[in-house]
């Protein structure tokens, strides 16, 4: 038996350590460990709940927007405060544009390099790549001159001997199986994707007043005054500038990204048999369409054992089924609960660090282990796409069918929906969700414009905090899955605050029942051709889009590896 | 000419966030011409791509450990800067090195990069700077001003009730509630 330790998993934020035992070319046991801790809960105690979002958006460098949104939702929930329609639509547009940005970056800039061999792309024929592209879609940027130009650029870049962003790739690994022309087509889109993710970010910037940290939120609404004549507000001109950006994004997502993901998935069809892991799926509805959060554009809920017929929807911001189901276990995490060491509900949550050595059977991670009615659940775009299909959401079914049709054609054999329970399925589901978000962004834009046309300019309801204790939770279907913030407020000040984040659900260690978390379970039985170059392990871990900066509960600055650099000149 | 003054760091870890605080102070104390944009980069990575693309001069302020005495202020320029950020010493810096590498690939990398660093004293959990580093903020701001002057910008101080350097009152509580929120925002 060989033991592999990958620490840190590269191309992610934060420190994730994965340990695997490998026997006869397969993973037989796995541990997922967060190696840093953070303490947003500690910082927020005693503060004004209206300020919380400004702090929570700092817990992660990737997910600033999502932590801001869900924080105001949690406080609004505690106050039973309604949010004006315009504010919902503006928030929804920020959420969808951010999600599209994140999904494009994940596929092209983070995950694709596990599957696409950039070095092989250098020797491909631009004519062949363009011809292949034409069989997949009508994308206008699959032309021979554009692909040749990108290939020349890549050759010049890698020819300098500095691989830069490509330095961490496993080029020439035996598990890299795409023909050179496919590699080149994907590499061309890798470079184009850099332009399109910037467009998505620009939409967030226009609405959020700034990026990377949006400035326009408030408990009770948004700070975007709507006045169609004033320069400093959300004007008709700005709204139409946003519409033009949305249309550009649509071309890339529907004509490049969806076909790429489907084709790469089909050429790695063997990966539909690996990486299922935990198949109880949890997601939440998002994009509220009313002021109270009882109707949503995108459905969500629980899909037990991957069985769509048993889907149980989550239906409102007051949903008791979601609220009462969440707990966090620390049996295998570096924390101690006062009293009994049993999983706690987030309202009762505690953040008391208790570090030990890395113990395979004991504590080994700074990430807690969340459970839903005492069971582990996988979260993320796959969980959400399955829930939306189960709920009969038409755009999701349409985009999923398109991915499966293209993949079936390329593979030459029918690929069923059940293929989604896999490493490659998680990547495919993320592309489907990206296309769905794009349609939602268009819808939300139209809803906002229509509502303003009716003469409704309201964007904010003033919050009033009562004496005594109140509790609230907010949730958001973030790019990596279910994000929830839980707060207890006493006399207008924060008494407790817990963030249960997507990467906690997926990257968490074993729980009170010693059941593996989704990362761990998905790694068992993964093939590993070469224990020295465990590309296959990275493929499965990266398919979750790991982002640990927020999953971990305190940053111990004393133990951080601060290196000495050259003294000031 | 387009110049970005980028503050980096995690404001939840006291002095780790000094870069963000210095750039905030710069924007508060001086009138920045249209060519100069002050950016609060926090711990962000790829989200900065659009902001940094095609700028002529990137001026970064961040907490750096150099072996120099605590709370000292200094500068690094050009080739020294990317090398610094490739050495992993916190997640946000890894993010910036990827952004810079990606900008090179896109042929939109900044022509010049300068870093003004402040040596941290306390990076424990907390939203306030240490007293020593708070005292160094003024010097770091002036170092940025000198850098901007060297590339042709003579900044004019804003008329500010904060007073002179000696009495410079730096807001230790970040993220103050915006003033507008105290008003009823509903437009009838």
C-alpha cells in the first residue's frame, strides 16, 4: 500500500490537504483536511448586524459577493423584513453574473488543465481544431485564423521557458487522453474565457458600485437609487450597457463552453464511473421573485440517494425543513464543544479551537463536518441541477439535454442522466448551471426594467431592531453550493454568528458516525496510475471546485508559513 | 497613463490588512486625478483581472515580512515584485501572482510594478491595526505619494477635518455603516 499526501492542493484558495491510501492502482481510503482556520464568528460578536455583511465578504477572496448577500438575508430573516422587488432583482442580477463568472473561471482556468494537455495543443493543426469546432456549434470564434493566432501566442509564451499559469500542469501524463486538435480547441477557448469572465465581472461592478468588494448592499435592500435621469444612479443607459454585456456572455457560454464540456466529458466517458461519493444531494432555491422570499426563479431541495422521484423541495426563506436539518460535527475536526461532543445546530454553534496531531482515526481538519438530518450531503451545481430537474425546471432540463445529446454524439453511445453521479458529471452539471444562470440573468434584467417602468423606484426598507433576542438564517445557492449564515441577535447586537459554507459540506472530515465527507467518499476507488503523479486524485477533488478560504474556522497567523524575502532596497 | 494603487490584505487579521488601510487613507487624504484609481483588493485573486488589465503602472501596498524591524515601511520594484508574490506566504498573494501571470499571457500586464510594504506586528484575529502599524500608516501613504510623484503626479491634499500628520486620525473600525443608510431611502 502507498500513502499519498497532497498538501496543498494547488490552484485553489486556502490550504487543502488530501491523504489517500492506494493499493493496486486504486484509492482505498481518503482523508480531506483543511489546514488553516479563520474566525469570522469571533470578530462579529457584539457588532451591529447591519455591518455584518461588510465583514463576511472579507472571509474569502473568491466568494466576496456571496457572503455579503447571504449575510443581509440572515439579518432580514431575523427581523422578518421584506425586501423591495427592485432590490431583489438587482441582487439576483449580481448573484447570477457572479455565478457565471465563477463557473467560467472554474472550468477553463481551474479544472480544464486536469483534462486538456496544453503542451499537446502546441503541435495540433488549427485547421483540424476549427473543423472540429464547427461540428460542435456555430461559434464564430472557432475560425482557423483566430485559433492559429492563439496557438502562436501559446507557443511564444511557453517558448520563453516560463510556463507561468501552466507550470503546475501534468503535461504528457498517461491519463491525458485528448487528441491534439481537441486540446487546441479547448486551449483557444481557455484564452477567450479570460475575456468573457471579465465581462461577467463588469456586470457585478456596474450593479455593485465596485468590485471586488460590492458596496451596494444593505439590510433591507440595496443602495442603488433608481433615477432614470441622474448620472450617479442606476440609469437607463447603465441598464442597457448591462444588457449588451449579457448578450456577449450568452454567445460564449452556449456556443463554446457547453459544447466543450460535453465533448471533453464524452472523450473521458470512463470518468462517469468514478467519483460519485455521497449521493444525497442538498441545494436551496434562489433568485427570489417576491418581497418575502416565498417564490423563486430557481428551485432547490433535497435529493436522497440520487433518486429524483424522492425530491423534497425547500420552499421559502422561512423553510423549517432546511432550518431544522442542519448540524455541524466536530468529532474529527480540531474544535471542542463545551459539554457533550455531539453535532450542534448553527444557532448553538461554537468555535473553540482544539488542535492535535493529524490523527487518521481522530481529529484531522480545521473544517467541521455538516450533516442534514444526521446524514452527509453533497452540495454544488450537480446537487442543484438534479433538484431543478426533479422540480421540472424547464431551462435546466433543456440545457442538460443539450449537454447529454452532444456528449452522446461525440461518444457514439447514449449517455444517460445517471452519468452525472461522477467526477466528470460534476463538471458537466456546472456548465448546465452556468447556462441556466445566464437565462436567469436575462430574465431578472427584464423583470427589473418592467418593474421600474411601472413607476416603482423603491430599493430599501428600513430595518428596526427589537429589544430581546431574535434569530435568523439566510441561504444562497452559491457557485459551490449551499451557503448559509445563522445569527442570534440580542438588543440589536450580534450574539452568535455561524457560517456553514459549501466547502464545509463537501470538504468536511468524517462525522459523529465516522461517515466520510463528499470529497473523501468520492476518492475511494479512484484510479491512480502513478502514485508520484496523482493527477486522477486532483481531477476528482477539483471537480468540486474547492475553495477553502471560508470553510476553515480561524486563521492561526502564528503558525502560518511566512517566508523571509529580500530586504527592502 | 492609467495607474492603479492596489491595497492588498485581509482586514480581519489586523496588520495583514494594512495595505487596504493605507490605500484607503491615501484616497481620503489626497485628491486623486482621474488617471489614478485606488483599489481595495482585499484577498481577491482572479476577480482583479479586469481592473488590472492594461494599466501602465501598478502600485501595490501590502504587509510583507522582510526581516526589517516591525512596522517599518519600504519599497520593491519591478522584477522583485512578482518573485515576491510567487513565494507563497498567504492565499491572496498566490492569487495575485496568478493574475499577473495571466495578464502576461493576455499581453495586458502592467508596464511597471512597485510595491510599498509595511512589516506587520500583529496578525492575530481582529479588525484593527496594531498601534505600531497604525503609526506607520502616515509614512506608507507618503511613500506612495513619492512614488506617484516620481511618475509624474503631484497630488493635492484634500481639505480634510482629519488635520495634519500629527493628529492623523485613522479609522480603526473598518466597514462603518454608510451614511446613507441612516436615511430612509425610499423614493416616492
